[in-house]
C-alpha cells in the first residue's frame, strides 16, 4: 500500500522521515493535546494544538516556532474548535485528516492517490507564506485566497477576503463580504495599476504568473 503523508509546508519545509524526529505524522499515528508538536526542518514552524489569546477553544494550527507571542499562520479547524484539551489529531489509512475528542469526530481532507493526501498550501487561511500561491486556476477552477480571522481571539472565517479576480486582466481584490473595498489595478506584465514593480527582497521573491497551462 502506498504511504500517505500529510504535507505541512511553507517554502522549503517538508515533513518527512518518522514521528520520532518530530516533523512527520503518518497514517494512524496521533498527535495529542498534551504539548506534543511537530517541528519543521530548520525549526521555523511548529504544528500542534493551541488557544488564541483570551480563548478557551482549542485549535490545530501552524505557528512560527521562534516568535515569543504565538503567531498562528494556518488553522485546520478554524470554524469547528474543540472546547477542551482532550483533542487527538491523526491521519487515517485512507488519507483523511481527523480531529477527535471525547465528544465529536471531525474529518478534514481526503486521499488523492498521490504521495500526500492534503497540503496546507491549497487551503490558506489569513497568511501568505513564502512558497504559497494567491490566485486562480482557470483549468480546475481552484482559487487560492486569504480569509481574515473573525477577531484576534477567534480564527473562524471572517468577512474579509483577498483574492485574484478571475475575469479580464488579473488584479487582486479585497472584499468585505461581496463588496469590493480595494483593488490594486490590472497586471500589465511589470506592475499592478500604479503600484511600483514587484521587487526581490531579503524575505521573499515575488513571482506573478499568467498562463493558460499549469506550468
């Protein structure tokens, strides 16, 4: 049977090897809400259970490991929190992401026949990390967009989204519900609207791609 491994990756991060190395979880292994975490290669990111400030709800998320104040950049169960610390995070033999506690069973994701079942890159929350996409696949119809938290204490789906407009010349839109509150102007091959051209920097290398294929 082909091994199914979940990828929690940002830029050069790939969780591999075994659970004992603290960077991988394999089918039917579990991660408990007892302080257990997975740490990425390079120790930049950490995955585990957490609570936002002034909240008793428990979530599975990814945060910067070496930032003093826990800063979550991705949350699995953002709209279905656990209410106690009896949570169990696991991947089933069929590749489903499952969060369990003593009251409920909440599945996420599904098997795909690839060497991974599901990846956080395809399901962004409110943060765009190096290596992630913000855009639209005109072939499959998949959209990669950012969605705000409801508040700093509540990671549930908020009312603001930031996404690429799928029609006409590509441009990024900030929406409040269905209303457009900001647009950066159409991409002309060098810049968007009147904005300065995208520039490489010490943090990331921006890349704007317009193509009718997946390449």
